[in-house]
């Protein structure tokens, strides 16, 4: 427990210094730990940033902290061992861990996504006004008396929830029984289980270019290679994919997010999906179909899924309620051949013995009562308003610098900026101005001129304020570039 002095007469900057030193002394903050931002510290202590700067400078002068230009403030190794009870350098120990840490930009985004002072124009999470809070509480109340604390299940998840998911999948033309469905804690855990349980080191994971997967370490940490497949004239280049499979001659798997893809919001055509399935059949290529945005169609119902078109059991289909109900539910699923699901279920038992029971049985009630479909109807109308609102704002305020396509569903607007806009600088300056966006280069191994904006994660007022700030930043960059030409 920290021993910070809260005496009102204690100078504020000393209070901050004492808090930081206590964190280090108690072993909570070790060498190499990055400190929270000045903004976050000022908010925590209810002081202005000048006070925080004073405290940090004092600690830097004494060698307890150090600055890394463009990165932030860190616990220094100079005096760390003198004031810490901890003698183990955990940073060095974890440096070569099996699972790599996220790149610096991703870590920064993850940290700022929980900062209530930021305008959230990047994250893929529904604004609180879009959560079905009242109706889901009714489902929790409905099942509360029937919920009993008991032992672990078989790892596959609640049987009744799997039954209703099976029924809904069959309505979409995907004929999997409950025994071919595994409940997981969101789509990311599904990918982790697949990578650990089905793939081997050296496997080539082919994926759309760009792709959300490039922002994760889920495959690369287990020794797999990511290989992007480009789009040509709006279609995934299946011929390029085939050439890569022939050339690499190693185990391979195809990851696709074919409906309202993250981050581009593209949807693969029926013809393009048929070409992919023909290729999969010829090369016995397994496919992961990440279909978590399917229910957020706006202009027209989503195209048939790959799994519904697959006659050869090539497709493992991933779904989730994180994007349509709430991320905190942590309920997703994998549907596929029964023996594959059995293997992944066994692996799930080795990791965490399955998902929490109460959210699952509440979700079952939410589905069978019709509340989920009622919520989807409400959600689509609200998200449509937000999409149109953001498109209008982008056209009005950013239209001179960007190109985009209006998405037919999903959560995002994928902008392509003209070459005279420095996207990295735009990202950094936007954070400084209190706006968080997702730069396109986190979704690709190559730099690009793209930015992913979310029209679901902030209020209408904050969306407008954020877009206006982006315009101001770009105009300021233009003025700076103009002046530099004559300096």
C-alpha cells in the first residue's frame, strides 16, 4: 500500500514525488516502467500539469526517473535498486519472453482508449448510449434465481447458449450443431486458441492487406509468418494468393474478415468468396472467417458468409457479441467441424476452464426472448445516423485532403489522405489536442496515408469537435510547410 502523505499543508509537487517513490519502493514500478502521462497524473492528483512537471523534473534530477525523447518518462536504473525492495529486473527477464509485447504505437492507443478526457475517434467500441443496458439487466434478473454456483463445465460453454447459436447459424445456412460450437471470451481468444491448438511454427498466415491482425501479436509470437494479400479492383487477389501458396510450400492458413472488414470496411463479393473456396479446396487451405461485424449492416443485409458457402469444412467461423452488445460481456464463439471444436475445447480447459457462466445464461435469455434482435434493429438505426453524420463532417471539414468510400456496415470510416498530409504527425498532434485516431500504418507492415475513424465510440458533439480539431491540425501543418519553403 502506498504511503503518500495527504496532509493538506504538504506541497503538492512533493505529494506527487512521494507517491512515485512509494510505487518504486514497494516494487510496483520496476526499472523501465513507463509512467502515466502528465495529463493522467494531473487528473489523479487533481493538480495542474505544472505541478506534475515540477515533481518529475525533481525525480529526474535525482536519477530516479529518466526521459526518452518522443516516448515519455520512465523509471531509471540509476537509483532504482537503491530505493526499491525489488532486486529482480523484470524488464530484462521479460525482454525475450515467448509472447512479444505490442508495438509502442499500439500500447499508446491502448492506454489512451480508457482516458475519459480524450475524444475517442478510433476505437471499435460502442458508445455507452448504444448499449442495451436496461433490457440486458432484465435478462440478468430473469436468470438470477436459476443461476447456481457449481463446478466447471466441459469447456465448450453453456449448452443452451450453444443450442440457440446453432439455430441462428442454421438460419444463415451454416449447419453446425451445438457440439460444433465453442464459447470463448471474445474473438481474440478464438484466434489465440486456433494459433496454439491447430497451427505450427513456421505456418504462413495469409490475410487481407491491410488487416487488424497486423496490430496484434497473436500469430507472430508463436513463430508464424503474416503475408498480406492485396485487393485489386475491389477484389481479393486470389491469383496472387495461389502463387504465394505454391512458392512458400509450407503449412498455411487464410485469415479473412470478409464482411465490413476491419479497418477498411470492405465486403467481399459472392464471386470473390467462391474463388477463395475453390482455391481452398484445391490446396486444402483452412480458413478463419472472422465475422464479428456481420450484424451491424446498415444499408442492406450482409452478404452470405464464407461458412454458409463452404461444402468442404474448410472454414472456422468466429462470432462475438462484443461489437453489438458490450465488450465487457466477453462472449464470442467458434463454429467448425466437431473434431476441431473438441480439440480447441480441450485446449480451453487447459487454459481457463471456460467462460463465466452468468453472462452466458443471461445472453441466452437475451437471445431467446427476442431482445437481441430488437436491440439490433435499434442499433442499426443509430449507427446509420452516426455514419451519415461523420461522412457529412468529413466531407465538409476534411474533403480537400481525403478520399473514402461510404461503408455499408460496421463501425469505421477508412480515410486515405493526400500525400502532403503527414499521418504520423497528425496522429501525434491529435493526441496532444485530446483526440485519439487510429493511423493506418498499425494495420500494415508498410507506411500508408490512411486513418481509421470510428463513428460509434463518441457522442455526436465529440465527433464533430474531433473532426474540427483534425482540420485545424492539418491547416497548421500546411502553414508550417509553406513557411519552411521560404525560410
